C-alpha cells in the first residue's frame, strides 16, 4: 500500500509541474523558488458521519477504507511538506456509527481538534441531538463553525457560530464562510427549534462581497452543506455557483458525491467558481493546491483525491 501512495504522490507532483509550466515558471522546484509565488494547500472532508474506524473487512464496497488515524497521518505528512495548509469540513460530522450514540459527538470534535481542523460548517445531522446536544459538545471543538444563513438568535447557539473567518497564509488573505441546507422537512422541528433559515444565495453574495471588496481577501471559500445538484428545482452548489459573485471555491457536502475532479462553473461575472466534494465517511481526503503569482495576479489550481487507507 505504501507503493500505491508513492505512485499517487508522483502523479500529483507531475500535475503540479504542469501547472507551474502553464504559469510560465518551468518545473515545480523553479516555480517554488520564486518569491512572487505562494502555494496554498486546501484539504477537505465532508459528511464524515462519526466514522472513526475504517470500514470493516466484510466484503463490502468500502471495506478497509477511511479511519481517522489514517487521515490524521495523511494530513500530518502533507503539513510537513507544505507550509500553507487549510483543513476544512463541509458538515454532517455527527451520526452514522455507535460512537455518536455513545458519546454524543465528543469524540468527533476532539479528534478533529487534535487533527487541527481550521473550520467546519454545519450539516442537518449535526442537529440530531438537538441544539442543546450540539452546544454541549462545542467545548471539545478548537475550531469555529461557520454558518451565515441560519439565524440562531432565539436559540442556545446564539453567538456560538461565526458567519465567516479570515485566515492569513504567507501574506494571502483567505476568507472562508458557510452556507447550510434548509432544515424544515429534513430535521425534526424540536431539534432546531427557532433557528431561522435565510436564503443561502443572498447570504453568500452578501458575505462574499464583503470578504472580497471590503476586507480585500485574495481568495474566498464557501463551505456548503446544500448538496452538489438535484433533479428538482432546489438550491445546490451548482446553482449557488451560477448565482453568485466573488466565490473562488465551493467545498460541498450533503449529497455524498464522489467527484473525481473539481467542476468549474461560470458565476454571474463570467468568472470561474470551482466546486468540489469527496464522498462521505472520510473515505477520501480532498486536496486542492492553488498557486498564486503576486506579480502577474494569475493563479493556477491542481487537484487530487487522496484515498484514506493503510498507505501512509
């Protein structure tokens, strides 16, 4: 399995080299040595659903995949190689294995904190123990929950989430915010109480505009638990991308979509908004490497889907 990981790693470096050439800087090493270029590595998960252990070796499709120890080792390895890393999650941390039934989310938040997650948004299953159950576990989370389109003012979550957060990496300002799915009809009312759902497209435009234009962020990321796409007329990541401005990247969740590569979609200004999602249960770790050239203002992205298995 170590050999498989090394092959994937070589493939990734090869793609990175092509990205550098596309920007006109030759090889990866030549590219990396230029003072004007900054590399940002974004790692992400979604819909982990309390999957602490790898899937059992029972002949099922996902046997042997996932597991937080393996993911932690993979994240640690990447951080040892890259100076500017963000680790993000698109919601539904809770529900799916007996660990949640036993510990109510304490284990999930503790492990994510130890792994060094930078931010997370909320999914519908994160309300499965009610707002009080979620609030009870927040002391175990050493990272913020970013939620811009739920109004929690009349609930126990008032003041306990943030609409966005700005991260600084080697002179870059990266704005990250979250939008979440409508709870009515999906979650029992007693679990979300007086939470008010706000239009995610309107809030995304508001927050992204503020991050880009008022706070001068170089890059804007939306953590979305809306879902990748639907047959019916329902707000999805695809619709969000087409209906907004100023968002560079949407990291999605909810639909458990195993995307082989990110999808570029033109936004209202005709600029590319990239969508990505990596399945569920921590089977994969998404990786997006952005290369920013400060002199020209150009940027280039290279992506990889990293299977989480016994390979690190």
